[in-house]
C-alpha cells in the first residue's frame, strides 16, 4: 500500500483572464516559475529543455504513418524519437506492458526524451477509482512495471483518464489521489462537465495533480494550471470519431498564445495530439512546434517531408531516413549487417512489427530479446548466439542471420549494435551460431519469417 503525506491546499485566490474565447484561470504559486520560450537551437533537445514545452503525439506505431512521417520501415520509435521530444503511451491503458518492453523504451530513446503513460483502464474504468485493496494492487503493479522508465527519469507523467460515466464525486477522487506517490507526476483528464468546479481544481492543487487541458467537442478548452506541470491533449473536433480530424493552421495559431501562457505558469508543459488518423497528429504537432519556435533540425526536416506528401509530391530519396531526418548512425550499421544478412533478410527484419520486440537483457555479458514467438540470446562472454526459428536452422551453419536476429540488432542502439557486430566480424571463427528450442509464449502472436534462403 502506498501512502504519501501531501502538502495542504494552497487556497490562494485565482485570477481570471479572457484570451479570445478561452477562460484562463491562474492560481499564483511560488512553484510556478515563468519560463521563456527559447529560440531555435542547433542541438535537437536544447530547444525543448529551454522552453519547457514538450510536444508529441498519442502513440507512434501507426502503420498509416509510413510514407507520411516515416520514410522507411525501420523502428518507428527510433524514427519518432529523433523528431519529437516526447510521446504518450496509449497501450498501457489496455494492458500492462512486458518488463522488457518498458526497458526498451527507456534504453533505446534519446537521453532527454520523455514519455507519459495512461493509467490502466482496470483502475479508471472498471474500478472507477474506487478505494480499496484491488485498486491499490493494480496501481502498485503498474508503478512497478513502469519503474525502468521512472528510474531513467523518462516517465514525465502518468495520465489518469476518467470515463464519461464518472460524474463529480470529490470524496472518491481524493481517496484515490491520496494513494499516489509524491515522486511521480500525475495528470487527471475529466470526461464529464460536472467536474469543472472550483472545488475540483482546489483538490488537484492540494495533491499537485495537473488538470488536463483539452481540445475536443465534449469539454471547453479552458486552461487551468493546478501544478508545476501542465498537460494538454488535442483530440480533434470531428464527429465520429473526434480523432479523425485535421486542424487547420488558423486553429493551431489560436493555440499558440494559450500554450505560451500556460508555459509561463508551469515549469513544464506536456502536450499531445491524439488525431492520429491519416498522419494528422504528427503533422499538426510539427506545425504548432514551428509556430511556437521550438522546431528542431530533425523535426523541421520531418515537417518538410509531411508537407511535400500533402501536396502530392514524392520526396526524392524517399526511402532514406537520413535524407529527411539527418544522420542517426545507421549507415555503418547497415554495412556491418550486410556481412551477415542479404537484402531480403534485412527487409524481412524491418517488416517485423516493433510491438513484437521486447528486450530481455542488455548487459556486458548478454544481449537477449523476445521477438514474436521466439527468443534471440547473444552470450557475449561465450561468443555464442542461440536461436530457433526455421530460417535460422538453415543459415546458422553458414554463420548468417535470420530476420529475428537481424531485428534484434536493428532495435537496439546503433552504437551498441555496431560494437557487437564489429567484434563478431573480426573474430567470426570463435563465434558459435547455436540452434535452440523454439519458445512459444502464450501471450505473443506467432510469427515465422517468410523469407526463404
């Protein structure tokens, strides 16, 4: 059971400003430092660090973004995290991720990249924040699974999205908020307008929980700053569903002063576009980043790519990530991989969904992962690779890679992959490519590579 003492409610009067058609409620606090918006920096991460504004999208692994945002079929998270400074994890709402998946998120994203993650629906919807041992158990389990991100200081916030049927119940909300650890940021997203009361905002202030500012058909886009973290979600203004919506540049421009005002009253702003259909979310996010002056060289290149796609043009060298996003250390890696796998194998490896990859261990002694319905285990001390798919059984004797083994090297940090591959290439005679028994995990989709060699 997690019980944390909280500071009392500040109880300070709020000032109401009218900005356009939007009410902005400002509660003064010494902890709300006004931060300037930084001018664009050459370093990709300095811009967001100095502005305090981190914008991204809800999710990143959409197949329909290929060709729009993603030039190739390489790791989507790898490509995404070179463009945006943050991402909201939506999948945690539906099921707990594997520990290896969370470790991969922490390990294979840039140093200053941060995530937000949705609290499981078992807590927010099934139990509806009901106080009790079951709720506490689910909460503790989720926090434990997400610990690798928290320890890496990459879990910027946990989003508590309430169901539309949960109406104002201040006692229930406070009972739940009292369980939350003080070491982690939380944001509350209401889905019923009965919650939009001063009593609610005072409670959020008491527990330092952020009110989630929304742009959607259901609730007004009023800005309430209730902690030193501000949280914004752009859902879209479509009918059925909301998310199938593309914001116009004029609509995004209306949000620029609102985001800036919010940044002036909070230490950090996290904002996510949820209108993922047809690649609208990354497009709109990149557009408002440019309007705010926080676009980076990589994100600027990505915006040019998306703009060319919308205009019907075909970008030259469209299959090259580096042509649009800049060098990310892949060329040398591909040259090394080509010594162990032909183009057909590499193509098959790149087509394996990122969701099928889950890192088990990355240490000086071992590199191992679950991939689809099998495992790849590289023993660095014994110079041995253990694996068991049908393609591996045909190519291992020639000391060549199957798609699963190639996928592992494509999914880890490029410098880590190059280090191992270089050592392997220079002492290949010492390496053993071993056939191991196929592993069939019940929770994983079966996937056998189709490549024939």
